[in-house]
C-alpha cells in the first residue's frame, strides 16, 4: 500500500516535470505597437524548449478578436503571411519568432497597443499545457523589418542603411 502511494506520487511529480509550458523558456517577447484602426498586430519572441519535441498549437489574447500562428513564405519573390497549424518546438532548440518570419498574429485589435503597454498572451502547447505571458509593446522599426525580409528573399545581406 505504501509502495503504491510512492509510485503515485512519483508519477505526479514526473507529469509536473514533463509539462511543456513550465519548461519552456520565453526570451525577449514583444508585441508590435499598433493603433486599433490598423486592426492587426503581431507578437514575437524566442522559445527555448529544453524538453522533448513539442509545439505551440494555438494562442489567445484579450486584446485581439482572433489570434493565429503565422509564418512568411516567399511567393515568387513576394513575402506573404501564411496561417500555420502549429509552431514546432524541437527538443533542445530555440525557435525565433521575428518580423518577417514566424509570429503570433493578433487580428481584430480591441484597443490600441501603445509602446510601454503590456498585453496578456497565452500559448497553448501540444501537451495541453498553457504558458501565460505578459509581454511589452514596442515600436518595430520598419527599416529593420525590410532588412530582415530582404535577407530572406535573396539570402544575401542587406545594403547598409544610411540615416
Ligand atoms: Cu501574420
């Protein structure tokens, strides 16, 4: 009887450790500043998964009507956003969500996202666990986005930007 109890406790402890959300490390999260009339914004971050391979399968936020997982694809030289069903989190790797690449799309903004604000974002993971985040709103430099997209289109480094 005592042994059974120990086994049950171990299994509970193991489940807690295996929980993807509690193991997932979120670095440098931010949401792009936008006014409500622009309707859309996006959230970016680095996701480091020290456990077994998992995925972000959906997300939600009180500031947006719909939250989708997106990537950019090169469609005959034009970068286009595509909705994807999940963002893979390979074991032991860091996945970067960044302008011009993978991102969490915030559609139908319910309010302005001003620089300095913080927004709630919940990531739902493939094991059913949820990662609750409070992420800062930042202005995304447009020339920086263009540099990244330029880099992705032809694989070369962008020309130096002059100010
Ligand atoms: Cu998008």
